[in-house]
C-alpha cells in the first residue's frame, strides 16, 4: 500500500494569463459573498483539460516524460471572455463561471491530445461533454447563491469582459490548503 506522501494531485490545464485584470470587477463582486462562495484567485484562472487526481510518483514520471515528448501541431487559441453563468444552473449552483468564445474545434483537438496521453497511462476518459470555461467561484457546501449575487450573474450573462490568448498546456501539481489551492507547474508545452 502506497503512503500519501508518495502521491501527487495532478491536472492538465491551459492557464488564463492576462485575464485577471479583465475579470477583477467580477472577482471583487463574488469575493464579497464569502459566506456562500469561495472565489478563485485570479492568478489561478485556467481551463481544466484533464483532472488526474492523486497520482503516484512512478506514474507521474512516465506521464511527464510522454508529455515532454509531445509535439502538438496546434497554434495559440485567442478567446473572448463573454458572459457569466453557473453549473448546473443558478438555483442549484455549485460553480460560477465566465464563458469563453474560442475556436471549439481547435480546443477539442487540444483536449483530445491530453485525453489520449492520459488514457495511455491508465486514466479513464472523461464521459461528460467538454465545456470550456473559467471557474470564478465555488458555492460552499449546503449554501445557495445569494439573490443579489444571482442578479449580478444574470445581469452579466452576455457581457464581454475582454480578450486573451491560451498559448500553453501545463501539467500542474495541486496542493489543497486552508487558504485555497496552490498550483505548481511541473511541465509546460507551448502552442505555436
């Protein structure tokens, strides 16, 4: 049996560099509902491509090696930050998000590249449909989104907040801490 110190919590993502300032007013609004919501720190905004969870060191080494060897024939993905929403919906929300207008065909190629790589190392394929978004806040256990916050989300369901570019895929280590998760980039692949 493996001890927990030999395990690392991993995920593949595309960081959302430069989006913190565009979404700062939204972050500040959501952070005002601390009792009900846990706002994501803007420097942690990203599109999750594949959550791998707790992974032993041997698997991490093999996965990282194969990731380094990838040569994706994919360019950077420009995107527009457009609209706020909730999963599964605002009345039963668990996650509050910002939508992304981007090339969905190119995004799916990136996602499938990571799914195939992960599957090769024993990680099951994700059965749910992929919906690129930036998680802005998580609703705390047994809480609902306050009415004022729900009205704010509804008022901005079509708002354009800015534009950016996703230009890299990163294998992150995630450490869960009381003050919020800490993400450390272990490997990175540029999209050109």
